[in-house]
């Protein structure tokens, strides 16, 4: 095929699709711990027989009538990027709805890389990628769309203070309650965290809005808190 295209002085227009991990035809991202392919090597790739990557196997099995991945041929013939990029015009299509927003965003402004082959289309003088409004929308981080996960701490010793710092420094999380026994520790926890402070698990359960309980009390009371009295396990996700 590449020889015929070269003999014809290239093709006028190349049409194709872009896979969700940036594959163009079967020019899959090279995934190996043993070697690395640079962007220019991928640009110069020729028509060849390739072993399909795991992602392509899964996508092919989902997107066609064959069914299970084991029925998908493990190898394929692909036109190389050199022949694709030699066409006078490139017209590519990106379907799949909102799940492909990352593909669209990586293809256009992403740094050209062999690990996202569709980024190599950027240097072509006449390349158009067709998409729809759903995929063209900006990607909004999940912590902006979702309310923070509300944490309650059971204990506020050395490990408890460390866990509190981690929770409060994570945008997706919020420390809302601390449960511990001594009044001095409760005063310290209230001052340092700004969270509600309770003297018993039962009191916390009755008054606090918490999604997850993080048990950082001494090891010998873990069983009592999570299994024997089971005040937390009945109502919360436990760490």
C-alpha cells in the first residue's frame, strides 16, 4: 500500500479515526519496559504487521460483534504514520461522546509524542479533526463537580495529627469530626483542626455528618471500635 501511495505521488485525502488512547489506525502507543520509541521514529513508521496492544484488544471486542477479547485477532496490518502524514489532506473523526474528551484535549494541544500517536497529526499543514460539542467541552476535575468526602478521625495522637494534615491538604477531602477520650486532647484537636470534637463514637454518630471514619487510635482499641462495639462499622466506611 505504501509503495502504491508513493508511486501515485501521495493521496489527496486520508480519512481515519482516532482511538481513545490516541491510536491512529493500528499505530498504538508503544507500551514496554524494555524499549522506548521517540516521536520522530513513530512519524517515520511504515506499513507493517503489528501486535495489538491490550487496550486495542479490549476496544475491538467491545466495539464489534465478535464479543470476547480472545476471539479478536491478536495481530493486524496497519498503514504507517509516514504514509498517513504524506497525504495532502487529513480528515480524522473522533466519536464516543464525553468519555473521549481527554482524547480530544490530548490530541490537539498535547506535546507531540509516540505515546499519544494522534499528537503527531499537529504538524500537518491541512489536518482537520471532526468532533462534537460533548467532546469539545473543557475537562473539569472531579473534585470541582463532587462535594468533598467528609472524614471523621477516631484518635488524635501522633498518627492522628498526621492523618488530619493529609486530609485537610487534599481538595477532595474535608475533616469534619474528631473523636477521642481525654479533654486535653479534645481541646487540642478542636484548636488545631477546626473540626467538631466528640468524646465517644456514639456521640459522633449522633451529631456529625461524616462519610468515612479513619481509625487512628492505638492498635489495641481497633477491634473494639470496628468490630466488638461496632459503633462505626454499622454506619461508615472505615479506614
